[in-house]
C-alpha cells in the first residue's frame, strides 16, 4: 500500500472516526440521554484512532484467513469496549476502525465488498472461539474501569464479583457496630488482591479456557460454553427482574441487584439491552453446534472428573488444616466446622451468587494468601487438566463398519471414487457373504450411495439387488450416485431411471507423454515452474511441517471465501479429509518454502494393489504461480507413471 497511503488512511480514519462518534451521540441523544451525556463528558486525545484506522486499512492487503481474524478480533474488542466502558475515545476508535476497513480496498484500487461471509468448518470454529474469548473480556474491563458508562456496563455487576467500594460509604458503614460483617466484607473487597479478582472473574476465565477447545472443534468445550452462557442469561434475567420488581433483600443475586440499583441502571431499557448479549451468544452456539462434533477418546472426561474431585478434596483438606494453624489471622477465629462450611465458597463465588455472608474474614497476610489463593490453585490446576484434554490429539478411531469397509476396499474392487466411502458421515450395508458393501446416507427418505457396491467384481450386480431390497424393507428409496456405464445399463434393464450429473476424466498413464500441440500448456507450465524455482513435493498431512500446514489452511480459507457457498462435502473433500495416512498430497513449493498450490490424491485399489489415483482436493494461492494446478497435475502424472500405476482420474466435472 505504501507509507503515503497508510498515512492518508490513518489521518482520514482519525478525522472521520471523531465525526462518526459525534454523529452517534447526536442521533442517540433523545433515546439514550443519560448514556450520551456520560459519554460526551470524556475527552479524546492521542494517536490511537489513527493507528487503529491505518491497521484496519492494511487488512485489505492481508490473505483472507488473517484479514477475517484480525477484523473480527479488532471490531469485536472495540465494540465491546464501547458497549462496556462507554468512553468517547472508544467510540472514536470504533468509528476509525470502520472507516479504515472501508478505505483500505479503495486505496488499493477496488471497491469494498459486502456479503455473507463463507468459511470452512475449521475457520468457523476459530472465528466463534475468538468472538467468545473477546466477549469474555468485556465484563472484566467494565469491572476494572472506575466509571464505566456503556450500555453493557451493568453486566459487570452480574458476571463479575468486582464491586466498587466508596471510601466515604465504607467509613459510614464501619461506624455502625451492627454492620460489622458488612464492614469486614467491604474491607476485603477494597483490598482484594489478584486472588480475589481472579475468583470474581471466574465466568470469564472459564469462557477463555473453553474458547481454546472451541477452536479445536471439541464437543465438551461447546457444551461447557453453551451452559455458561445460558446460566449467565438466566442470572442476568433474575437480577434484572429483581431490580425492576424491587426484590426483597434475601432474594437470589441480591448483591448484584443492590449494586445495579445504586449505580443508576434502573431504567428498563438500560437493563434489557445488556441481557441481549448472553442470549445472542447462546443462540450463536446453538446454531453452530454442527461445527463442534470432535469427541475425546472414551473415558477422557471420566478421568478428568475424578482428578478434579481428588484435587478439590486435597485442597479442601489443606485449607482446613492450614486454616486451623492460622486461625488467629482470621476475624472472628474460625473452628473446624466453619472452615469446612467455607470450602465451597473458596472454589466457587457462591457468596456472590447466593448472598451467603462469610462467617469470617482474613486479617493477616498469611490468612489472606490462604483465603484467596486456594481457589486460584484449584482453578489453575483444573485449567491445565482441561487444556490437556484439548491438546491431546484425538486418534482416528473409525467405527466397526468403517474399519471393515476400508479392509474390503483395499482387498477387493471398487471405482475411482470408492475411497470417499471411508469419509465420515456414511453408513454401511454389508452383503450376506461379508465381501461386499455399499456406503450410503439417508436424506429425506432417500438412501444416497457413494459410488458402486465395493467387493468382488462378479458380485456387484447381486450386491446392487440385495441393497435395493434392504432399502425397500427400511422404507427408503435407493439412489446410486456416480456409477459407471455398465452398472447404469444393468439398472436401466430393470426399470431404473438415470441422469448424468458429471463427466469423469480418466487419463491412462502407460501411453502418457506431453507431446503435441494439445499439451503445449502443460509443457509451458512445467518450464515456467522450473524457471521460477518451484518444485513439486509429495507428503501426507500427518508428515507435513507446521508452516506447510498453516499455508494449506490459508489457501483453503482463501478459496472458500471467494465462493458464494460453503464447502459442500459428500464427494468434495476438505481439510478434514486430508488427514488420512493413505491420502497423498502434492504441493508446489518455491525456494522460500512458500506453498503456491496443493492437490490431494485418493488411492484406487483393485485386489490389494493400488491401480491408480483420483484427484480430490485442489487449491491454489491467488497471488502465487498461476499455472500451479496444471504443473502439479502434470508432475503427478509423471510420478504415478514411474510408480507403475495404470491411470489417474481427475474426478467428475459437472
């Protein structure tokens, strides 16, 4: 983009950001009068808006993968800061970011594009995890900012236990002997250290922890995040209802109710708006559940639960024993019964949620460390245990049907697309002899097969008839997808109808040579690749170095983003299908280890021997070597020919 354009983008974003913030305050002055008065009372100085605007303008030059991630994180963070903190400076930065994002493409000579974003399954997980992580930071920021005035600032009283303590109110409270416990609690809140703050922001900590699992597609993380968001929604609803109905002092969440009432957030509109955030996040998680289906190995979370319980019991015993040894550091001095009763509140902020007043408070330094630190140790150790379940790779454990089908596929005979029968999502029917199978999916009463019956060649027609009878008994209509001409003719002779959906290109390799005019483009691609220092390199997904895997993911996201539809699946592989030790990858890599294009090849077995290979996954970098796909196909053909394979299939084209 150049330094001049960056400077122009930053300056324009700064000026227009201020204008956008002033315009927002002018428009909302009537509906959100108290809020706009509070926001407009803040000054804005410094270069932060200029920097944010230039950064967002620069995202126009980034690859699709990082452009989306940077924009999501920056916009989500700025929006949440504006909604929670409510300062005029946050509005200016948000306006500058929006201006920069619009100016970036214009400065590069193209118009900004708007439309429904399309992402792969993997990137969808990452984006949702980032959004959840940023949303978890908002209540913490509002709780730590002394005078947060944003429309969501009220949530700091609901989702954290960070309560502001006014020195004058503290003096008045402690001057009344009848308020001794409240005085001690206020003193504890006033001097709360890292441990007290940590326990106060426990929901946010748990959401950040689960966000890592969401980025990996873990079902456990999705369940935990959804439950926390639903619980926060319920807590917010109860607390807001308590404010609106002027709840009695002994109702649930009374501490949050009192803080909200005292803060001036008693207007119904001011209270209902914050409730939308946890509800929206809950709905987002529910609507995207299909992205988070990765299950841990059996027994993982049973072991996790037993370890967490053992940890809790051990730390509880330490707390009681150490508390007895340091009893003089508490006021009043606790006995064994009081320490035992206080254990749950050390691990969970139950006193905050249920309005259970502590029976004693720490006074000495050692007592404070014990009182606040035991919960931190518990949750830190629990976090390590949970993260370990996320980081441990999930072994590929196909179900019994898939494993049996793979064995038949390798030892018998299928078609050029039969390896796709091993992909997740298929069900399997096996013949009475156990030597043939059909992979299928039932959709709306239609049993849609993946290719032809796999098994001994002479048994194919019998397997076809038996599978048809099986579908009839189940009340399904069979539909064979992607079958060769001989099976189509056999079905037609029995009254079946057919329609051509694609044309498969199969190249025989025994007579393959790139001679003649029709192969001019292939020869040109290979010559240009050699001049550019680009080589074709074989590997598998499991053996690929991490930098290569990151680039493959980047190419995939760029390819998906340029389409109007998401990855279709079924007969079109994605990143998930690459992670198979039997699938080979061929990459176009230059001397700087930059990946320009990638192809995946599926094996075609016949009687235990790989007879050929089928092209599946195909991606090219938009700014890379333009003839990368042609170069890789030609390189694969020469390599397969040297290996003695009989053919290569370029799959079916509609």
